[in-house]
């Protein structure tokens, strides 16, 4: 009998064991439900930033995602892959590098490179002004190796067209297109340009640093009361809400002391602002470089743009910074005029923070750190309150086995262990269609 039992045990040992489904895996029914919801969500999602969500449809989809509830602790990667199939299938399908806009003319751009997971993205903005500016000019200058290149043509050729309501929506649509249809590496997106393109690349860097790895603004201006001013002390009121936001970004910007087209005063003043910020925040703004080239007019200084390329291409996006600084501007210059068909986008997401009602001149500083016992988040803000914020997290940012403690103005306002859920993944992917900057849990500070 003993010999028989030993023989049975030996035979069983030789038979391959059936794979056991881990407790934190999604089952087949759950995967099908997520894939189905994803397809309907991204069919309904606007294809460009010139369009708006159907509010009722979105509310219904969010309700469905909330009803799904929690997802397994280690399932974020699997959930993203399930949703991404729907994202890619429903991505914008441009025709000959164009897509329709409400301006009676299509958005158009030059493009080179294939994209792919190992490819970065260069958004190269042309210079010009009222009635002038060509994407061909940018296409001849701004190229990095191993990148997809997109060179947009201004929809309305006005002063500072890339800072405008239509310029911003065009640039953001191109970045989304590169991430969805061409599946570039979202941690290697670079904005660059000369003259008006330099102005636009600084705008994108300060307004949307969470989308970029770096920027090269060349011979442009920063918005102020007097942009055509050589003396930085005479520029008057300076546009708030963007230079301080580049805390975690690489920016390589330069201009010439004798530039008469885009006078150097505002760039010099912007650098002074950064230097002042560095004194109070020595860990921030460390990858920003500025050069005033003496004797140079409105032209590339010797060695440029090659020197800028060598500097900027070494950087990837700081996707989940430990410390954020966010200053908000409600009325950006240039503002919409009578010929505009859209208004200014409302920016509510900033890295891992979401503000429900951002207010003009709001300043927010947030720090995340891990200790032996907890994950600690300190928030300080002007004008707004703790209840205005939602904090988004994922396992890359925190120790999921330890509680999270949130303080606002030094006072504890939340303590607990946030759990992953499906609606958080959907909403964070919907915000940026970005497979890297995605979250699976959140802390809503106005919850009782």
C-alpha cells in the first residue's frame, strides 16, 4: 500500500499544475466589462480639444465606472492595457495631417518620423505674427533624433498665436494624437520654437509642464504689459500663472541683447523670477538654463539650436514629482476676440493634483514623502481651501501598505488607506490619454 501511495505521489508531481489565478487578478467577466465600458467611453470622448463632451453621456459613463467599484491592488497595468485598446481604436484619424476645426479651416501640420514606444515627440512652433508664419520654417529647424516631429501651422496668424485659445487647443490635440495614434513615449515630449514659436514653447512649458519633458524657447517673449522692451525693469505687469509652474521641467531658453523683433526684456525678467524662486526652493528649477547672447539680434546664436538639442534630449519627464508648485492664471493673454469660436481651456489637472475650482492667482505647493509609518502629503495654498482638491495616487508614488496622511496648512485633514477603483483609472486616462501619468486611487478632500 505504501509503495502504491509513493507511486501516485510521484505521478502527480510529474503532471504540470494548473495555473492558479492570483487573488489580485481580474476575472474574465471583469475584463470584458472594463473593455466594453472603455469602448463606449472613448467612442464618446471628443476627438480634439476643439470639441466638448456630451455632459449627459459622460455622467452616465462615470456612474457606470463607479458602480464597478474596486479593482485588485496590483491590477493597474492590466486595466490600462484593456482600456488602451479602446483608446487606440477610437483615436483621432487625421486626413493628410489635418483635422477639422470650428474656424472654417482645418488644423494642419507637417510631420516626420514614425512614432512608437521608443520615440519621443517634438512639437516645433513657427514664428511670425499678424498674417505671417509658416510651418515650413519650423520644420527646417527643430528636430531631435528618435522622435516623431509635428510642426503645426497657426490656425489664425495673430500676435502670439500659440498662446491663444485656438493655439493652445491645437497643440494639446497634437500631443494627444501622438500618444494615441502614434503611441510615442509620453515621458519624452518636447516643445520648441523661435520668435513667436519661442513664445509659444514657453507658454506650453509653464501652462502644461505636466505634459512635457522639456522646452527650448528661443528669441521669444513672455507676456507682460510691454513685451517690446529691452530693459527688464520697464516691462510693467508680468503674466502670472506660468513661469513658477516649470519647477520640475527642463527649459533651455535664450535670446539676443540686440533683438529688435522680440526684445529681451521679458526673457531677462523671467530668468530673474526663476533665480528668486531657486533661493527659496533650492531643490526646484534646477534644470532651467538661460543665456543672453550679447550683440546678437533676431537670429540663432553661434552653435544653436544644436547646443539646446544636446541639453534638452537628456531629460525625460518628471512624471510624479515629489514636490509641485502651481500658480494659476484665469485670463491668459491673448484673450479670445470676436473672431474666436472657442474660449480658454480650464486647467484643473496639474500632475497628481486636481482642483475642482481653480481661481486666478491661486498658488499651491504640494509635497509627497514616504516615512517609515506612512505616506505624508503636505498642501499649502492661497485663495483656495482643502475641499477644492482631489489628490491622485498610484503604487509608483506611495507604499500601498501604509496609510496616507494629508495636511493642509499644517493641519491634518485626511488619514486613511485609499483603495484602487476603476473610475479613477478611467478619469485620469480621460484627462490626458497618457499611459504613464495614470492613477488608480484618489483622496477627495471634500468627502465627509
